[in-house]
């Protein structure tokens, strides 16, 4: 018997934990199990072709809000081609309306909730049929829905499993290079947020700490670039979290680790430990959602923003951890002005990334049950995103979506920091929200939301925008754009609007100066550009100094920057 477990990820670089867990949990059984991973950007026909090439008897699909429509199309095509192939569904998108889902779609089985033990029992059942000819039904398999002549049969609720019975889902031969690898050290969440499916189960279960450290060492030895913990609140057990952070700081080498954390739970001991972390080893994702305490109470969150702010600022001072803060638009009771206030307050604490999410009313969530109370209208199609509420209109949410695009492109990319700082210091805007709002309107007016634009256009837009709002300081802005552009783009091609003429002799003189002062063995690694303002001074203390200077960009192999003042050249 051959089973193919299929994951359809939202991006190619993602990997899927669920199908790996199922395969690992049944690796001692006498059957052929194969996992296949695709992305939603693949064509359905290509996926069908590749799956059927494996000649499976059974296909299992891991189902989420981002792939469910895709999975339904693929499974329908497979059944049209070969009706003898049986299909199993599992995952959060099928666990909360299983009877309806199985009734409306092709396929024979649906696994509810945690899948490892239910899947194992189902495979054992199928093996017994194949080996012994047993034809008993599977009505005693807890957590399983299946189609029969009598209709859809349910085996009953399955208790949550012991986390330590889970089998490590990665194998020695796995190629994890250039992949985002997911890892789970705990299941469950101590909080009860109404919009989240974690609120439907209570309590948190942890893996044995010694096992966790051993498994993390596997990723380090494999030289995995990024490991994302999927734990809902990683630091809810401070002793557990501190032990893992301490181990990674000592042994983590060049692997980066991403955690979802609750900022209010950081203890003095945790922050002291984290202060020893190498720069960029850790990334923290902090759910703020809103800074309005009344709205927080509406969604069952008891954490006040003042506490989050205090801890985030304390971590900022360490200058070694990248912080990603989340806001959610469309929360119950929150209007446009309240969200604007939240945006300004979160932006002010300077996260490296700020994500503007939009409320999704997930199947099985308490928020969906309360939707009428709050006048919520949401899409009936995955991902069930909010369209409007009695407090915020559809048009206002569209404005926020356009602002979200600007924030994601310009702030979260990390490539426009100095440009953004230039406009933040401008007196043209009441607050930073207004800047992004006006920028999004200008961007929209250029038609950029409706078509792809070249990389250089993202920079030149600021020159036009600055002229449009009459902010002045155009020469300074051009210098800042020149600096940002050459920091993150090819220095061999210079856009016309950023060009400042420099003689060959002048360029050679500066390159020789740099080579004498630095251990650079190849002059071709150096690119030099002239500036009319001291960019270093503006970056470090916000001072505007008009003075001739140069910046050298060194590809060695990571791009480095060397600031050279005109006086430096005179005294050599």
C-alpha cells in the first residue's frame, strides 16, 4: 500500500510540519509513505500529474485557509482520473465543519484535530485489510470521520496526545538548504483570544527540554538558515524558554531562530540572557493587535500596551534582536481613528517590522460566533477576511490595505530606513500614519497598485512625492536616496536621477585611499559615489550638514560602507 501525503504551502521556501509528523509517526508500519510539497503558485494540473506519477493508493492533504480551495480542485481532478484512489483530509480548515466538508467534497476520510494517532490507527486499519482481508469498518478510530453507506460516521473525540510521543519529523537525508524550517516545542496557548483557534483548546504541553536541545542541534549541524518555532506563545514557560535561548546563544552558530512571544512575560532573567545573543540570531514576533485597552478586552486579551511597550523598548536597547510587531484591523469595536492611534503608538517604539493584518473570522473561533454582535461582515471564502464592521467601513479597510502595502514595502524590507526618517522629520504630516496614507494615495495615483514596477521606481517615487507635497530639501533627499539605493542594489548601474559626476582621477584617488586604510585586496570590489551632504551625520544624529563627502561600497563579499570626508583625503 502506498500513501502520498501532500502539502500545498503558501510559498516555495516554506516547509510543512504536518505531513512530516504523520510520516514520522508511522515509519515503523509496513507501508510505503511518501511526502510531496508544492506551493499555491504551482498549476493544479502539474501537481495532479506529479502525485499520480507516484501511483498512490491513498492521498492525504494538509488543509489550511490559504490552500483549501486549491486542495479541493486537485482532489476533484484526481478522483475524475482515478476514482479508486482514496483521499484523506486533515488540518485546521477541515476540523471545524467535518460533516459538511466531507458531504460536499470528494474523498473518504477526514481527521479531526491532532492527526498523529488517528492517522496511525487508520493506516493500521488499511494494512489489516490488505494483509488479512479484514473488512471491519473503522468506526472505533477516535478523531476520524469517514463516508459509509449509512452516511458520515464519526469515531468520537480523541484526547490530546502526550507531546513527547511525537516523533521528530526531520530525517538525516532531508535537504533543508534555503528552506524555512518549522519546529514545535510546545502545543497550546495560555491565552484565550477570541479570533484564534488556540482558544478552542486549553492548556500548554511541552516537549522534554533535553529532547528539544538535541533536535535544535540537528538544525544547527545542518546549517539551516532560519528555524521558525510555531509555538503560539514561546515564552509562556520562562524556565523552558530561558533554557532554550541559553543553549542557542552558546551553540547556535549562524542559524537564525524566530519565536512568537508575549512581551509582557519577559523577566529580568530572560532579558539578561538575551543580551548575550549574537546580533540577528533571534527574531521575535510580538502580537500587539491594538493599543486600545477597551478593544483588547473585547477580544479577551488582558495585556495592556504600556507593558508591551516597556518590554519592547528594553529589548530595543540590546540592539541584537529583530522585533516584528503585529496589529489587526477590523477588531470588534475599533474604528478608523482608534486604529490610526494604535499604528502611531506602535510605530513610535521603532520595530524593525510592523505587520498590519486584517481580522479573519476562522471556523470554530469565538469571534465568528460573535460576528453579528459586532456587525461584522466577512468573506464567506477562505481566508474569511473582514469586509466591514459597525465601527469601520469597507472603504476605510481598503485605505488600511493600501497603507499596509506601503509599510510592508518600505519599512519591513529594511531598505528605506533613512528615506523614511527624512519624511518622519518633515513638518508636513500630523503623524506617521498620515505620511503613509498620503504616500499610498500618491502611489495609487501613479497606478502602481495595478501593475508591477521596476525596483528603481520605488526610489524615484520619493522624489516625485517630495515635490508633490512641497517638503523641500530636495538635494538632501537625493543624497539619502542615493545612499539607500547603492546600499541594497547593484552599484555598477547608476539611475540618471542619482548620478553625480566624478572624474576618473578623483575616483582612483579615493579607491587608493580606501585600500591603504583597509585590508582590501581587489580595487574592483570598491564602488565610490560622491555626496553633497554628510549622510553619516544625518543617520547618527539627524543633523543636516552640507559638505562634500564620499561613500565607498565594498563587496567583500557582504556589502560594507565606508564614509570618507573631503578632509580625510587632504591629510593622507
